[in-house]
C-alpha cells in the first residue's frame, strides 16, 4: 500500500522533477517507510512506500526490470502474487519477495492482458521504454484511487488530489457543474471530481499514454462478467461456492510480512471475516473494536462475543462521544476529496494503527454484494407495484404534494419526488434512494449554470435494460455509486491518513461475479443477508445474525448547534462565497436547521459544512 505520482511529457525536466518531489512530500502519510523518484526525458515517477510485503529495501520503488526497459510505481496489493510468481518462474528469475516485481514480470509477459490474471486492489503506472508509452491501471472495484489531469503541456496523475494541486500545474478551480451532484449525493461520482478538469480513472479501466494520444479502455465490467451459470445452480451448490470463494478471498488477503488484524464491529460481515481468519490462521487473530461508554452507540457485547468465540487477541478501544467529537476537525483536515462521511473511519483507523498494526481486514462490501441495505427491499417491493404507473403523473404529483403538506419532513419529500417521476420504476426511483437534496432544493441553492444531469440516473437507466437479476442491478448500482465514491474513497483517504492499509475480502472480483449471477429468490432480503449467512453455516452465532443493525448514530444535530456551531458557521460562510450558490440560501437553511425544521436536518447541513471546509482548506475558488 503506497502513494504514486507522475508527470508525463512536460518540457522542463528539472522543474518537473522538483514538482514530483513536492507531490511526494504531500503524499508522505500514505508511505512513511520510503520515498522514491525516477525520471527520463519523457516521464517523472514518484513513490511513497508503506511496506507490507517484503519490507526490505529490495522493494523500494520506482522498481525497474532487469533490462531497464520497464519501470513501475504501484499502490495496492496483488494477493495472488505467489501463484503468479510460480507461473512466471520458467521465464523470469526473481530477486525479491515483492508483489511489485511479480507485477512487472507479468506485464512483460502478458502486456495489458495481465489484468485478467490479477486478484487484488491496485493502481499502478508502468513506463515502457521500448514502446515509449505510459500504462496506468486501476483495479476492478475501485478500491484504490487514481486521479489525473491533462493539458496541452502534459499529463499529471496521483493517488490523491492534493499532491496535484501542490504541483502548481493543476489550477485550484472548483468544478461548478459538479456541485449539483455533491448536493444530491454528498460526493462527486467518478470520473468527475470537485476540481475542474481533474478526473478519476474509472474502476476496471486502464490508460495508454503516448506522445500522440491518450486512450482509456475498459477491461472489466461487473454486468458483463456476472456468472451466467450461477442462475442455473441449486441452493446447496450456490452456498458451497460462495463459502469457497469467500474463504479463498480471506486467505489471500491474510498474506503480509507485518502485524495485521481485522476491524470487528460485531455485525454480520466483520464477524464472518474474523471467523474465517481464525479458522485459517496458525496463531491468534488480532481484532479491533471501537466501542463507546454510551449504550446507544455501543456494540461491544457483540464484538466481545465474536472475539471470545474465536479466541482473538481483542483490542476494545473504548471512547466516549466527546472524544469522537474532538477528532472531527482532524478528520476533515485529512479529507482529500470532499464527502459527507468519513470521520468514523478516521477514528477507527487511528486507534488501530496506534495499536501497532499496519494492515487490517474489513467487512466493507458485504451489504452491497449480499443485498444487506434497505434499498434492496425497497426496489424489490417497487418492482411488484407497477400498478402505480396506471395513475396519471399529474395525479401522483398532487398526491405527493398533499403528503408533504400533511407531514413535512425529508421522507415525504422523497416520496413526493418519487411519485412525480414520469415512471415509477428502477431507472427513475433508484437515483432518489440516497439523494440528499431533492431537485427543488438544488434549484434554490445553485444558480442554473451550475447544474449537471444526474449521473446516477444514467447508471440506473443503463442497468434497467440489462439481463441480470433485479437485486443484482441494485448491487451494481450501489457498488458503482455509494460504495465506490463514498465508502471506498473515504476508507482509503481516512485509513491512509494514518498509514494503515485496509483490505476488503467481500470485494474479491471472483466472489462479486458469482453472486451477481445468482437468482433473486436465493438472496431476497427478508432476513439480513440470508444467502451469506446460510453459506457460512454455523460459523457465527444466531444472536449476531438476528441482532438489530447499529451504526455511528452520534448526536450530530446537538453538536452542530453547540460544540461545532462556530466551526459550522465559519465553513458555511466560506461555501456561500462560491459564486455558483444563490446568495443567502445557505444562511437561511442554517437558520431553519437551528430552529429544528424537519426538512433541514443535520444530515443535509453537514455535507455543506464539509464542502466549505474543504474549499477553504485547499484554497479552491
């Protein structure tokens, strides 16, 4: 796990080297163990290393092939590197124990087709001296980030946005058209970002950069790769295959040459990961739970139950709500790209890294793959209620307005927005599920030129026409929107702020491909992730499976009106200074929030505070 930077095709080579050195410095938190810089007449490559596999100096990057024709910088892990090393051993003599050397050898043998061989999370760049090209690749599920900027002068890329801004090449200009998307979904969906002309390489894609052109190509698509054979298999076979795939995923992700452990909340997903790790490991697994004195937030009875069952070396890090509150400003300072979420992961990562580990496994992705969210039941229920479309749109619109009048709150706003759609179906309704501000409020907040088309609607419309099962459509929609652009991005930036690597076994592409092909009737969510819990048998106790779902439900509304009031007002004021916002609207929303208006909740105001803080902190105009 590391951070990578690079600049391709700028004229002043020494100035370019200095810029990448500065980018490296800005990325120091991602790789405190080593720093590397290499250049030729065409490209400058920079690297910061967090050593996990082969921690010796032999793993320093940029890493070069023996004939010096290939050079690589790599962020992430190739979990099946030992198997690939064996497969390549007849053609190559390996001199290190790193997965980086294996990755470079794999590219030399298979060129861009190597991605089909890889199991892992990765973003890497390879300079090919012989063909005078730069190859940049991002993993299938978007676990590792990769940002880029291109102009007439050249091409800049990095693991984070802040190093690109620090280079002095990328203008600190806000992407005004992305503001509407941020207001909808408290993030900006890839490939766009909050900085104008800075983009993300999409998951499952790679770039080929030459002096003549830059091409972007897709090498993996979850819909196209979903397992068509899974639909024809019986329940017993499906359960067995899921168990085998998940076991393999966990086993591969336990490969490391440093102390590691697992996040353990006591929920289904993290408990299954810890259970499998314990069955695989030859020694006690280290588990980390952040628990709280306040009972309404505390999950320690469940995490302690799992820790005792599997005899883990358990670290119960007990905080109180005020301690968590004190971490919020530092969490926002660590935020590379604005998001309405993140402080939770910041706190968990901080205490885990302080306990002496450099890598932890997480249950992230279990809900998306195995239909664990309410959105799955909502979309399933909607699919059986197509009679709603028999009512004229005007009548549905009026019904929604009546509901808003009788019961003014966020929920009634969403129902009204749903009923007002031209059709009440997956394509039109899914985009509203996680929408923060409805369109009528975005129109109030933003000037007309600052609005862009709802990109989630584009995704849901494309998915509606595919042949995969309905719940698999919801899975892909969740993975490509909420998971990739909030959960994974926040996990990366908040864990790497503390130089901690987080691995996510539920997002092994082999498991994802298989489960996407399984019929809906096997994973219909009438109990929490039944297909998953059935597949692991009696691995975890029923008390964990049947427990009520909890989360970090801290008293944000109270904090924002008291302890964080001044902090919020300063950052909301910074946001109001952005020309794209209509004057006075943010201030009026804040006043309504302070008065307890049910339509202006803390969950709507907090992302505005975060955005204002990010804009101010990064001097974006």
